[in-house]
């Protein structure tokens, strides 16, 4: 038990929508939650003991500093769990993607999580905690998701490095979900059309993420049946 109030503490980035919001709802009673998102306020009822941090992760070090300030203000010095889940991407021909979009995808999905993980190390170490990185089946290479696939592939390599560096001190889980029925596809400019109906719900994916964490698995590809369909849509390897 990490927190003075007797609850373990979990940080979730990208907790304002989709998978992150489903995890936050699922864990609201079990954990004291530190939730982050880009929007100024949390879109749901925040549990009384939770902390919400608004930080644009494309801002790199400034966003990490905001999260660290919020932990300090809430007198949280230990984390049992940190789920780096926030993600973004653009769907389309890579030759049409502009420099700002490439930079945003790589910073939100990869560069800022790398920096944040380093800064969360002492918090996680004090609690013998676990870092969970949310990747994607697209990391194997996915047509029309080039920058996104590159960011998630980089995260996979980062997880492998951390497992060596943090071995025996902090657990590291790399989770690659298959397609989830969230707003991410619309934001990315991709219309999955009728395939959307067979995507995993955020709640179902949150349950699978929880099982993976409870089993202390180092790596998991979740939603395999749907993942195979993702392979059919995008030609992804994983
Ligand atoms: N949906 C899928 O099919 C799928 C499949 C495989 C993997 N994933 C991965 O699963 C994770 C969650 O995706 P999702 O489907 O739940 O997406 P989502 O519904 O679009 O939610 C994305 C979350 O990330 C946050 N976020 C995005 N850009 C941000 C930024 N610049 N700064 C701070 N926060 C930012 C959003 O915050 P705001 O709402 O405040 O903007 C939101 O909380 C991502 O890492 C994604 O790559 C998704």
C-alpha cells in the first residue's frame, strides 16, 4: 500500500477518453488515481482522492514537469502502477504527412513517454511498482500509419531496454492492443466502416490490460481475434 490513505497509487496518461478512461473507471475504487489528459478538465466524475493533470504531451519536458508538480502538490512520492497510454496518430499516405504531424505523433507516443518513464523511476522504485507501456499491433508495420507504427515500434524497443535496466527493481509490461472502439480512428482520419463493429470495446480491452498486469506479463498482444482482422485491414505484422 503506497499512499497514506491506504490505497495503492496508479498514474494513467490519456485518461480522458477511450482505453485510459475505461481503466480510470475500472480502478477508481481500487487505486488512488493520478489521471492526465490534454483537455483542461476531466470529462467524468473524478473520484474524491484522484488528481487530474492537464498536460499536452507534445510539449515534452514541460508536460513532464507539470505531471511531477502535480505529484508533489498531492504529496505522492510512490507509484504502484504507471500506465503510459496517451496516444495519437494520423492515417494516410506517409508522403502527405506534414512535419508537425510527424513530430506530434513521435513526441506524444514515444519521446515524452521515454522522458516521463525516466522521471517516474524513483516513484515506481519506492513502491516496487510496474510501468505499463501501451503500444499497438500497428508497431509491426502498418500501411498508412507510418509515423504511428514507428512510434509504437520505438516504444517496443524502449520497453526491452528498460526491462534490462530496471530488472529486479521495477516490472515493465509492453502491451500491444488490437483495434479498440474508441474515438481515435476518427481523430486519425481513418474510417473503419463496418469493421468498427467487431473492434474490442474500451471496457473489454481495459479488462484484458488488467489481467496482463495481474499476471506480471512482460509483453502481450491483446484481442487476438480482432488483431487478425486488423492485419487484414492494415497489413500489419506483430
Ligand atoms: N483505438 C485503437 O484501435 C487502438 C489500437 C491499438 C492501440 N491503441 C493505443 O491505445 C492508447 C489509447 O488509445 P485510445 O483508442 O483510447 O485513444 P483516444 O480515445 O483517442 O484517447 C487518447 C487519449 O490520449 C490523450 N492524448 C492524445 N494526444 C495527447 C496530447 N498531445 N497530450 C496529452 N494527452 C493526449 C487524449 O487526451 P484528450 O482527450 O484530453 O485529448 C486521450 O485521453 C493509445 O496509445 C493508442 O495508440 C489504440
